């Protein structure tokens, strides 16, 4: 029992990696919190499912190219995390519907204690993942959800964390 409590004592902040501008805000917030709490960062990149191709090799090639691009992107973000907190983040790459994969990763990885997302700074809405996870799916989350407004300056984020 005590070993299980110690295992969960360290906080892990999950950040979803994509090409959005608001990722930088969520990442800065999560890194700062991890740094201040001796916590860790987990990075999740969700690949779009590759549609069935009549030529199996075409589908596999598309999947491989998509995976390579994802690994490149997430490794760039992982390097930023390492520079900020001095530790390697956990990297998770999944294929599927983003909201489903976020929920599944949180359910499977009990070390994840917080989900940190950035909200888009434009008037079109906060982004699909934030919208879905703050709507009907909020009850499926088993960890706190922190939404970092995309309009916050980096200095503001540093001051509040």
C-alpha cells in the first residue's frame, strides 16, 4: 500500500502535442508546474487513423510517413521539456480519435495526475479537444483538467505557476 502511494506521489502532467499555437502555452504551464513540484511531463501525440486503402502497401506507407512526422514533432517538443525541467518527458504516440485517446491514456497510466490543454486565442472557440472535454465528456475525466488561455503572455504564465 505504501509503495503504491509513493508511486502516485509524483505528479505527471499530460500535454497533448499538435501543431497549434496554444500548445506552447499549455507546455509552458505544465513544465513550470512540474519544475516546481518535482513532477514529470507526458506528451501525447495522436495520429489520424489511416483510412482503408485498396492497396495495403499504400496505407502502410501513409501510416509510416505520418508516424515519422509525429515522432519528429514530438521529439522537438520533448527537447523543450528537457531544457525546461531537466528531465526527459514520457512520449506516447497513439492512433485514433484524439479525445478517445486522451481518455484512454489517462485511464491506463495511473501516474498521470493532471491534463493540461491550451485554449485557442481566437473567437472561433477554444479548440475541439477543449470543447469536447469540457462538455458531455467532462464526467469521464479522472484527473483535473487545466485549460491555459492562449491569450496569456508567457510572463503571466510564469507568474501564476
